[in-house]
C-alpha cells in the first residue's frame, strides 16, 4: 500500500495547480519577450504589404510568382530609400531650421504664457513635472536609442522578407500548435485576420495619402515653409491613430511660427479644416468595409499598447487592435458562442483572396460524388 500516492481529488488539484503554473510562466515569458513579439508582428504586417504588391505585379504585369515577389520586395525597399533620401537630403535644411529654432520658439511660448498669472502657474507646473521626470528620461532614451531604432527597423524588414518568401511554413507551424479538431476553426480565423488586415492597410494607405495631400496643399497656400515635407510627414503619421497626427502637427506649427504669426494661424486653420474633412468624410468612406472599432476602444488600446510595448509598439498599435478585434469575433463570438458571423473568403494570412471556403468545400464534395 502506497500511502503517499495522491487520491483522485488530490491528483485533480495537482493537475490544476500545474496548469496554472504553466499558464503563468507562459504569460511571463510572453511579457518578457514583448519587444521581440512586436517586431515579429511588424514583420507580418509588412509581409502582407509585400504580398499585396506582388499580387499586383502578377495580375497587371503578368509576372511569375518569384519575379513578382522579387519586384515587390525591390519596390518596398525603393520606397523606404526614397523616404530616407527625402528626409536626409532633400528636406535636411528645413529639418535643421526647425531644430535650431525650436528652443527659441519654446522660450517665446513660455514668455507669452507667463504674461498672465494662470499661464505662469501652468508654465511652472510643466517645468516641475518635466524636470527629472520619466518623460525627460524617455526622451533621453529615445535620443540615445536611435541606433537601436534603426536596428529594429532592419530586423523588421528582414523578418518581413522571410515571412513573405515562404509563408506556408509559418502558417503550418501555427496550425500544428493546436489539436487537429480545432485547426479548421483557427484556419478560418487566420483567414479572417488576413483579409481584415489587408483591407485595413488599404484604408490606411488611402487615409495617409489624402491627409498628406490636403495638409501639403493647405500649408503651401498658407505660405508655410517646406509644405511638401510637412505634408509627407503628416501623411505618414496617420498610420498611428490619434497620437501620430498630433505629433506631426507640432513641427508644422514650429516651421510656421518661424515665418510669422499669420502663417502660424493659417497653419492651425489648415490642420483644423483637414481634420474635420478627414474625420467626417474620408475616414467613414474608406473604413466602411473594415471592422468598425469604437473610437474610445481605439484610444485606450493605443495607450495600452504603448505602455506594454513601448514607443516602437505605437507604430503597430492600430494593426494589433484590428487583429485582436477580428480574433474575438472569429474565435469567441462565432466559434464558441455560435454567432452568425460570416467567414472571409478563402485565403491564408498572406496569400490572395479566392473563393469562399464554403463554396470550395461544396465543389470538393461534388467532385467526390461525381468523379470525372
């Protein structure tokens, strides 16, 4: 008689404790590797972009799959090289002007605010909060971590190329992590994520282009220096919801202030008018086919993503929110609760859109029933 052997209730309790330990350890490991995970997610997003460009080359230019993929990768690298050349060479004088003039502009703003007792209190409070605060430390870390940011960008690009060249092995690896009886549901969910992400990226491209053109033309008409650079910067910043446009508006207002008070007021008017047009006309039109995420949920999700993943995570906060929202709809609402949520057309996470999965299954059944 083995008196130390646990009985059945004790064995169930031990198994539950072990499962809790495993889950806690897994969550802790994922948290510690969160920076690596956000880089991998960024690589997946860019890989989807590469595949979308490759599909255009394959359908419009009638290139083979390998040639289309090579052309897509070269197109992406060429676009990034163009951005680097614009900000590093073409707009370097304007950027230097802004950097040199920024301290003087801040001093002028503080002097203007200090003319009233309330403004002086606000300036003192901001100085006290900024001095030695976490914000100041973060800015110093950003300046010192420019090399790390460049390294992360290179890692994301190489990871995206690896994902895009051979995506099947990674998709198959994800499906093998779940039991065979659950793989069909996960495969459908991955298809939903791929379709939704592709639509979201297209919507982002339209919004970024519209925002950049409207701001660039408006600042040019207002006489603000370097409207092309500011329009391009504002368009790119639209990829980060809420936070990006506000951050891009600051250098525009700074350059406008160097030209005079009238240009500053006109720049404020341009940004206000463009934001109204973007919010009420462009965004509802381009996002009508994408998931409708409530604005409050988007805002707090972006803040939470920045708190967990840091500054680099803000670049992909919108994509993370779209993926999370889609997985909740696909796996929880549709598969677990049985809600009537339609599946996306048959596609993997990267490849092109095809026929609906149900229609494909029906065709396979007809072939089995009526062989040729």
